[in-house]
């Protein structure tokens, strides 16, 4: 069985081929082709299959992580979308939340909605929070709205009526009428996309789903056609934000679920590496060409959040657009290898703007004119200009120096080396702030966690980030440069369903709780059937709970099995334990209520934990740059020093390397600081003991 996992990033597209029969892993990385994403995919497939001496018809499964939905939202390049909402609620998206993401900034702007007010229409209807109909859906108002939709030439329509999560009858009727009148328009309804309370979050999530739906449709259709034309007949699965795989059909129906597709796959890889090394608590650090993503694994499982924000400002809560879908908990910042550095008011500013794949950093010699983090790292000696991507790309150090001098050093009165170190340091500081959000601000002590670093640039910055935060160990997995693609190989199919039902937790509500979970299981059934998998289904259930009177909730896992009279008491005990873990205390005896209920079905059969690091070592032939040392900048050792250059593929389990050193592999370079000690574990991963950690 041959499977290929591929992750399309903003700068590079990563590939991993796993042949289970021959017990072989092969990896590849090529520049992304932004204008025609499938071009890079096909080029990478050709290369990795040729290296494996296999034909497209031999591939049984394709696993894909994509940023297509994310980019459409961030760049505001989605479909022409309209919103139909309850009369009197036209401004929900514009009003948003009253909370300010920066209390002291008198000039801040609220997050700009995905659609303008002129694209929002109203229908006369009203449903109460308990699901009762206060006012029926008025046909005349619906007909007026449909006439406006026809005149607007929209590609997609979102419908979000008040309290539709409690009673979707009016949304169903409106969808039928719109689909009959506008057969070519894609309609998204809130009771299917996000059956939750809180109007702003639910409405924005539904609009986002509609906004990217046609984009994802066209992309997946184009990709499928291109793969078919090349002879691939294998099943295709898409990674969701929650770390589970789904079919293209489900991704096309609910594209808002794949917004954090690639980053989620990377966190899965980190969880797998942590389990292999006996570490259940891991901080994840993924630095690619465009962004850096930071997350956490607690007790062996990726942390999951029910709501996250996109297009935020400086990682401030309420500064972005909220999406009410389950996702791996991540903080993402504009600090990738391609992030552009500028002199700004006497200081160095790095990111969030990126040179991306086209034109890329200056040193790529593909038309880039503004210095990036990659250019700085080349000037500092951390990258080998003759062995980037295993020698596939030749970097231009002179051009990188000239660019840094013109745009950063000269305006600030610095030397080029000083400016390069400043760019590197500012990038590290930005990532440190993000990691503090993931760890300290969310109740995690980084001194009790290991860090798994991956992505093309992650291992280069990880040791300094770990020292600053007091993280004692850094793990750089084999194949770290294509970590998200490797993570796809470990993923299972997953269906996640949830609904809002505000229920006080007492014995009288046992039957209500039983009905809620039965309804959720019924909702999950069609999606499970769509997966067409014969694998074992594993269930998890839980709820978001709070003390009565509180405004927000925490996630609580609940036991499986029969829901008997003692179930509410068991749920309260689980809530109090979770609350104490987060806040340090619990108000025993206070009344507790559950708000959002969820059910997760994981289908085994796609994930392959047998794809180990040992299968990757030595694959592909190339073994390193051949240099024994290189001048590199280590202020910890006084400046530029001769650092040992170590071939990652030549290291044997147990063999140790002391910093300063540069440990090279084809897709990434690990910078080992003076005093740090690295060794290869029995599983093939590079384990770094951080000085003072």
C-alpha cells in the first residue's frame, strides 16, 4: 500500500510517500506555485514517484492539507456572498462584540466583516431561544429578499436566523426557496454549519463557510481533474482543522472546517513524536516560509478549541473573525522564513508581510528585492548556500547582504551582520510572545514541557526560543522540514458534531442529556457513511460547562456508556476537576450548567503509526554538504565562530553532538547553541538538552 501526503504551504509544498509493504518513507519539498497550485503538486508527485520507481496507479491513498480556505479569508478573495438574516439583525456582523482587543487604543478598528452591509438582507421571522416560533417566516419578505439576491448576482448565500440552532424550520424553508429560485447558488445554513448560540460567532462562521465554498469547490475539482489526468485513481482525503480527515465532498460542503488544515496536521505529528519518546506534554513549534504556528499537546492529545479567530491583530483576543468550529489550538504569527524585515521609526520590524514563494527571499534569486528572515539566517552562516534543500536550490549570500544593507543596516546605521542578527532576534522575540500565549497565559508551565520543532525554519530558531522560555528539551523529528505532511500519515478520519442546549446539571435532566447525545449521534451518521470506511469507530463525548451566571465555558470530557441517573453528578465532578486545573480552585456546591454538547467519532484505518523515523533515514541518496565546519554567528560564544557542520543522516542512535554546531538535513538545519547537547534517540529523532533548561 502506497500513500502520499502533501501539504501546500505559502512558500513550499511538502510531500511524503509511505510504502507500507517495503517499509519506506520518502520526502520531497519544492516551491509552491501560487497561481496554479496543482502544478507544484504534480511536479512533486512526479519526482517522489520516480525516486521510488512507482507509477501513479500504484498509489492507493492521497492525504492533503491545504491553506486554500485560509488564504481566501485573509486576502478577502472569496466568493461574492450575501447574508439573509432575521429582520432587525442586519448589523450583527458589523456590531460584533463590544469588547475591545486593545483597551488603551482610542483609534482601533473592529475586525472588518467578510461582506459589506449592502450584501446583507432581512426576512421577517422570529424563533425564541427555546425553539418556539414567535413569528412565522413571512413569504412576502422572503420573496423580496430573493429578488434582491437575484439582482446581486451572488455565487453563495449564507442564512443565519435568530435561534435557528434551537429550531431550524425557518432556515430550511428559506434554503428551499432560494435554491429553487437560484439553482446555481451555494447556500450555507447556520443550523448545519454552526448550531450554536451567540449570534455574532454563529453568523460569521456561516458567512465564512459560504464565502470560501465555491473557491474550495473549484480548487478540489481542478486538483482532482489534474490528478486523474496524470493517472491517479486513489482515494483523496482532506485534513480538517480538528485534526481529522474527511472526504472532498464533506470538505466542499463545509469548507470552514478546513481553515487550519495544514497546521493541524503538524500538531498531530508532534503528538505522535511525543508518544514515541514517552513525553505526554509537548509545545509545538512549526516555522515555515510564511508563518510560525505554535500549539500544545496535553496528556498525549492535541489541545482542541471549539472557537478560534482568523485574521487577528498581534494575537489579541477579539481582534479577528471568530469561527465556531472545532480546531487544534494554535497561535499563528507572520514570522516565517519569507517574512520581510524593514527599518521602521528607528527599529527593525519583521513581518507579517511575506515574500512567499513568488518572488521569495532575495537569496533565492527569483526577483525578491526586500530582505527576509531567510536572508538574515544566510548572512549569519546558519544556512549552507550550496546545500539548500539538499543542493536543489543555490542561495546568493552577496545579494542577501546587499538587500539587508540597503533596507535595514544603512537606514539604522548598523553593520550588515548586526542588522542580520537584529532581524533574527526580532523574529525570535515575536515567536517568544506567541509561545507565551500558548503556554503561560493558558496555564501551561513551559519548564514542564518539551518542544517539538519542525518546518523548514523551525529547527533553526528552536533552541534560542526554548532557552528564553525555560523549556528543557527540544525534539527535532526526522523529516522535520516536512512535518505537517508526515502528520497526515498519522491522522484518522474524524467527524465532530455539536449543538447548543442549555441544561442545568441535576438528576431531573438525565433524560434530556440522553436525548441530546442520541440526536448528535444521528447527526454524525450521514457524515460517517460518506467516509465509506470499514474501520473501527471510536467515540468521545463531552460538553462546554460553566457555573450558572458565568459568561463563558470550559471544555469537559464526559464518560462513554449508559447515561443513568448519576450522569449529571459525574459531569459536575468532571467540570470541577477541569475548572480547578484551569483556575486553581473550584466552587464545590455551586450550580453548574452545560451549554454546548459535542460528540466526536474517530474512524481508524487511514492513520499509520508504523511509518517510523527509521524508514526515512538514508532514503533519497544525498548525505550532506560535506563540510566539516562553517563560520556562523553565535553571540553566546562571542560572535562568529567555526561551528561544526554535522550530517544528520550520519548520526547513529546514542551519538552525541555538543554545540555550537549546525546539524544539516535536506529540508532543514538545526542550530545547536553553545553548551547544548544533542543526541539521536532510538526512534531516530534528534533530542536536544537545553543548557539551563
